[in-house]
C-alpha cells in the first residue's frame, strides 16, 4: 500500500531519517565546530610576521665565492643569524624579523665585507650582493743577531801588556 496514491489516508508511519535519532549529538558537534573555527580565525588573520635576506657573494671578477659565511645582525636588538653560501655563492636567511640589519661576509683568502643597514620588510625577501676583495699576503720576516765583537764606533785599539 502506497501512501498518497489513494484517497484513503495512509496509516503507515513515515520512516525516520537516520540523523534525526542523533540530533542532540549533531547539534553538539556543529556547535563545537563553530567554536573551534572562531578560535582559529585570529590566527588566520595575522598572516606573515617575518621577511628574508638573500643574495650572492662574489669576488672582484664576478666569480662566486662558495662556502663563505654570511652573518646578519639586527641593529636594534643585536640578534645575529648566519648562513653559508652554496657552490654558486648564493645564501638565504629566512624568517628574519622586520627591521634594519648589518650584513657581513667572510671567506678564507678574502677580506671581510660589511654592508648596511639593510631594511627587511614583512613578507619580503631583501636581496643583497656582496663583493669580497682578495686579501693581501702578509709576510713576516724576523731577524735575530748578536752584538758584534768589534767596536766600530771607536777606531782606537788598545793593547795591554803585563
């Protein structure tokens, strides 16, 4: 017997929808989802809070300087971060707080190079190019001698006989 097809009233009870039985639980989980989503909303609104410093270290001829140490120092807080250059002389220092930085590069056989202050902004990567000069060779010659046996300041010679 089908309900609604005849003029007689159908006495069969309509079937319950499965989720109707768990309506209190559904409402609780929906409420929990809304509360958790609302708590995370301020985190999504904050966005990025750092920037980055990147660049390349080269010698005067333009060749890359691999394995150089690059150190950045925050001018206000004196916080230091460092990185090493790759084989192409490139470096990247991520997650740097916004502010003014002094950048210093050093490598064996080269003079240290300092640049700055460099400004880092939110969500931006500041690019820096450093050119290291070839270090001059330093040679130290040390000569040691003893006093001469002949007195060259006085031409008189004395002989004593006994």
